[in-house]
């Protein structure tokens, strides 16, 4: 998502400007906010992925007792 990258670049530039101006506390705050925002996005994605994974497990077709290309109990090929 290009907007996220642009926001990250903007925050990094702001932090660098703050450092250049001697505002170390401001730079730390900017970087901490950036990190927190990104962590929130990661946490939200992880939660979504877990929900989707569980949903896929619920709708997955039942496992077969045989695999294609093997023989059944009578020795006949399933193909």
C-alpha cells in the first residue's frame, strides 16, 4: 500500500529534521509514533489472518482415505 510507505517516509523525514534541529525528544516521539502505528497494522493483520485461517479450516473438504494413483482394497487402481 503505497500510502503507508509515503507516510513512513514523511515520518522519517520529520524525525531527521527534528534531529538536525536538535529536537531529539521530538524525533524520539515521531519515531515511537511511527513504530506504534506500524505495530497496530501488523497486529490487525495477524488477527485477520488467524480468523481467515480458522474459516478456511471450517470449510475445507474432508480428507480422503486414499490418494490419486494408489490402489484400493481390491488392488484396483483408482485412476
